C-alpha cells in the first residue's frame, strides 16, 4: 500500500481530472442493490468543452465536504463501510476542533455570494440510502446537532433489505437531514454513453429528471444537489443538470471548496472505512494558509491500492516519464481488460508484462501540464471492476521544461 500526500495545483487539478473522469469511474462501489455496471475499458474520451467557471473573488473560506456511505459496528470494515464507533470519533474530532458543520443550504447560499460562513466549514453527506444511515449515523449526528445531506437514488428508496425506508428518511428530515439526488438507477455512464449520443441524453434525462421529481414529490422541498454515481461526470450532463435546476453537483475528487469552484464539479472527500488519513486531511485546514501564500496549492490525499510509478504526488523532473503500476497483488486479474488513461492523452497503449505483472506506458509526447493524472482500470475473471479504482496524479517540475529533453 502506497500512501503519499503532496501538494497539488488545485486550480489545475479540476480541468485535468475531467478528461479522466469522463471515462474512469472514480469511486466507490455500486451498492449491491443496484445492478452492477462493470467499468469496462472504454474508448478514448471525446473531448467535450466545459467552460471555465467565472472568476469569483476569494473570500478565504474553505469548505470540506465529507462523503460517507455505509456504517456498521460489526461488519468487516471496507472502503465503503465505516465502523460506527469510528464515525462517532470523527464527529467528536470535528466538534473538538471547533469546526462548524453547516447545512447544505448555507453552503449553497455562500456559494451564490448571499451568505458568509466560517472560514473553515464542514458539510456532511451520506450516499446511497443505506439503512445504517438511519440506525447508526443519524443518532450520532442528531446528538451532535450536525446537519447532513443524504444523496438518495430512486430505485433504492424503500428497496427492502439494507435500504432506507421513506419513514426513516422523513424522520431524519425533521432533524437536520437535507435530501439530494444520487440519480435513479445508480448506473455508471459508460455503457449508456456507448449507445450513442441520443440514447445517452435520454438516459441522463431520466437519471437527473425522474430522480428529482420522485424525491420532491415524496419528501417535499426542492432538490438542488446531486452526487454523481461513482463520481463520474461527463460534459453531456451539464445542460441537463442545469435544465432540472441542480445547483451543486458533487464528485469524489478530494479537495477543499472555495467560492470560485465550478458548482458542477465540486470536490468531496470520500471518507473510507479503511483509510483514516482521508478524514484527517479533510479536516485539516492548516495547509490553506500556505496554499494562499503559495501558488493556489492545496493538499489532496492520494492513496493507491497498488504500487505505482511515478508515485502519487511525486515531483518528477522529466516530461517523458515511464508510467507503471505493479499489479502483482491484484487478485484474479484479467489482463485482457486492462486499460490506462492519461490526462491529455486519453487511453494509451500500455503494455502488461506477464512476468513482473507490471502494466506500463512510456510517455511519448512531452507532458505539458504541471499535474498529470493516470487511471488504470481492469476487470477480474468474473467481470468485476476493482473496489477501489487505481487513479493517481504526479507533478512535473516546471524547470524540467528547460532541461535537455530526450528526442520526442
Ligand atoms: Zn453511490
């Protein structure tokens, strides 16, 4: 397990991440109740322009949005299932640090420039609609008086088994819960996008539109927030999310939010049950001072489940590095399904070495951006994607541009 943390040029991180995000699932597992949609390797992304957000003066405020999924005191901890007692400790830590937990409505009002909030604020979100949101997390949130947002997807509400019921949701609404949409079916865009533009837009219209209508009719109020299933955003979503009146749309890319952040690509720290460091970074705001003094740098946590080169967050002095992932510890890997995508390149012809089990690609055109993102995906022999996607980024030393380069 390699865990590295390094400053990232946050302003550059978002636009870069977009191309990778368009095709690479970035997140957490689809809940079992949803039809599993394997993230098969896909064709190189079609570049879709996303206009840069307007420049908003920085008021110095940083907001950390925490994303949780499922909770249990007894089930084995996984990325998606956090110990209930650990969750309680985290809420205590927020309280002890004096960090205000603000309602989603306050966050949105601040974002619109209509409200001032504390310099360091926390927003709590819980995805999918697991019953444990009610049985485990809610009593703790209520006790601490922390508001929170549940991102629900239509097909799982009242879905039986481990799903939340409408009554539970309504009770939570009376005590601090806001409802956001997490789509209708929680399926990832890939397979729908491959069916062509028209079919894809039709699919998106249902996912954005029907989920909103359903949630508003069932639970009242206006639904203006959306969490992309798997954190995956594609440019085709933007006109539809706008049409349906979504104001704040969340990814799973870690990072603090400032007022100027694009509302369609809001960062969020997915607090994994097995990676305490994510929570620590999400609630550490001391880097912000250095960030504003420096070049808009923000710390983003990076952890890769398997060793990679260059290491996550590393600063490399070559614009033509070798990118590789050591996959020797991947259980049941089907090498035929391997795919590597690199920011600015799309899918690249990486090669799998059967002997060393490393999957690598030699960058063949000089990297021009200060941050390079890499995503490696695969399926196992049963056609399942890995639980935690292998994505990382590293930085390229600006000075490297002036070093003698190997011939391109
Ligand atoms: Zn989800």
